């Protein structure tokens, strides 16, 4: 009996969410899944694999798995693990070969990646030591403004006069926001100021690897319309976002499984 071809799977185990992608033979996505990473990377990876295999009607033994993300080394059933810088580059290049600069903003870190014409990273800058410029920054500010994270972006887009938030440090910016509330600034203006401060932080990261349009944005924070609006204004160019911006790392890992 002829041996069945291996089924490519990519797992991106991030600090906040874990994502999985299972591909068809033509490199289109057959099924995908996202969940909170939780306290156990191993449990999360196994849970995603079960979901993907059940949805595709295949067994785990049929799959070739590449893991990426901060928890990639803990996925003991993966054939190998690859850095998220490489996987995001490959995933985005597959979806849009014109992108040369990718900005990926997740819950705990942000990245600016220069992508070569072959889809591999040529240069990158990573902010993983400070929560400024990450989803965590917005979470803290949403809590101070007493709105949900999903409400924060639309609220900011209502502003005609963004508040001045001078600090990009989460701790100091939180104090500034509290001060702005006490001064009577409108909630939408404060929310806009928060997004403007974050966009400024991300722009500084992007400038280190050269801003060249069109610029791609991925990660959970890219789903925030106010973040995209203010980032586009800060870097003075249009932004391209894929249909599923949280899955590009997992997609890149799955594409590597073909190799």
C-alpha cells in the first residue's frame, strides 16, 4: 500500500493565545483554531492538535508539525521548532509577496520584520522587555477607562481632539490617564491619546528596520481599528492586514512543514 502524504500543521504558541493551522495539499487552509495559551503550553498545544485533527478527520500520526512562538520548545511532538520571526515572514509572504515590512503586535511583544523577496526575514527589531507597544498596554488602559478591550478602539475613533499621553511606559502612562480623567478629558479623547502613544512606540520600532510601503500588520492588536488608524498616520503609509491576522505565524510554520 502506498504511503499517505504527510499533512502539514503549524502551531504558534504565543504568550497570550495559541494558534494552529492545518493545510490542504494545495497550501490553502483546511482548518484553523485559536485558544488562550493558559498555564500549560503543552496542554494548549495538545488541545489544538485534537481540534485540528477532529475537524479535518485525520489522525495525529498523519501530521507533520512545526511549532513556533514563545512556547515552541515545549511542543514535544513537533518535528522541529522555528522562530516566530521566520514563520511570520513566510506566512505573510505567502499571502502577499509585496510586503517588505511587517509589524506584528501581540499581547506581550511587538515585532518589526523586514521581509526579503524570498519570504525570509532580512532584519528585525523586537520589543519583548516592556509592555508598551503591546496588547498588554491597551488592556491596562481599557481597565482604567472602565471599558472592555473590544470597546476601546471604537471609542478612540470618536475623538476629534486626542489627549496628550507623553509616556509610552505602561506604568507612567497609566498615571497620566488617571490624571486626564481627573482633569475632565473626554473618555474618547483619552482613548485616542492612548492609541496615538502606542502607535508612536511601534513607529520607533519600525523605523529601525526601514519603513517601506505597503506595510503589513498582524497579531491580535491589528484587529483594533484605532490602532491601525493611528499607526497608519504615524508611519505615513497605508497598511495591509490579512483576513486572519492572528494566524500568520502558524501559517508560516505549516508552510515550512511542506519542506
